[in-house]
C-alpha cells in the first residue's frame, strides 16, 4: 500500500443505502474487513487469499457477497470492489496530473538542463540543514578519544550488533590505535570489517593482548580496500 494512500473514502449515505446493509451483520463485518485488506493490497487480491485470511467465514457468507454483486470474482479468482477501484483510479489520475505539472514546472524553470542549478542559501543559512550537518559531525570515542564516528554510525552499530558489543569494539580499536599507531580512512568500516571479529577472538583467548593482533594481508582482520 502506498504511503500516500493509507485510507479510502467511506461515504455514510452510500453505505447505508447499499445492498450490503440488507445482509446479516456477520456478512457486513466480513465485507468491511475485505475492503480494508483489498485497499492495503493496492486493490488486487484473490478470493482464495481472502478465504485463508478470514477462514471463520462460512461459504454461504462468501457466496452472498458474490451473488448480491457486492463484490465481483472473475474466472481467475481475482476479486473487484467497484467503489474502491474507482477511488484508486481517481488517485492514480491525480498523481499523474501532479507529476506532469511538476515536470512542466521544472522544465520552465531549468530549461533543458535536467540538473537544477544550486541556489545559494540565505545569509544566515538554512537552520534545518545546518542542524542536520551538525548531527552528522564525527565525534571522538574510546578510552583515548581517538576513534571518530558519526551519531548515525554509532546508532547503526548498536542496532546491528548490540550496544555492549559495539562499545567493546570501540574500546578495542581505541587501544589498538594508541598502541600500534593504526591509521585508516573510516573507523566505522574498520569496526565492521575486522574489529568485531578481533573482539570475538579476544573473548575466546582472554590472555591475548589487544596489541598482539596483526593486520596482515593473509589475516582475517585485513581491512578490505574494495569500495
């Protein structure tokens, strides 16, 4: 389901005067659920999927919806619900109209150059942009404050490997750099590529000091140069 289409229009007068309200409440409830699922699936689903999803509904209830033309089912099993299909098409048409207007506006503004010219910021700059840039500045971490990471990188490491393991990796890299003078282009990539593995091995061999890890070509801790 598109994010721009989280809901459909429910017109009370059409519902109250529609054929579905002549049926039992159980059939009305089933149809309401079907409508929600049908819309979520971009107005494309089969009767077989619906029956699996709403397995407590009786065959008589399904047959009522089809016989009374409340919903249609073709030979391939695809269902259609007229009022939802009409709304979906209307939204598609509106989207196309807006997209075309946007293209015309861009062409009028930029001409045949598809790449917009850079517009200089106002004298005091864009505060939101500046705040975002400030957030993405690298900060120093580790015992010796020599591991540099962005806030987003710290968050990603915590999400992927857990905060405890991520902290252990930062500590390891900080100690390793202080002792060995290790240099690289990205601490974030180093942590992902070899530091986490080294931390795991150090746990298996508690007596092995941080500085004893050698990053050689044949080592499993080699930092790849591939981009």
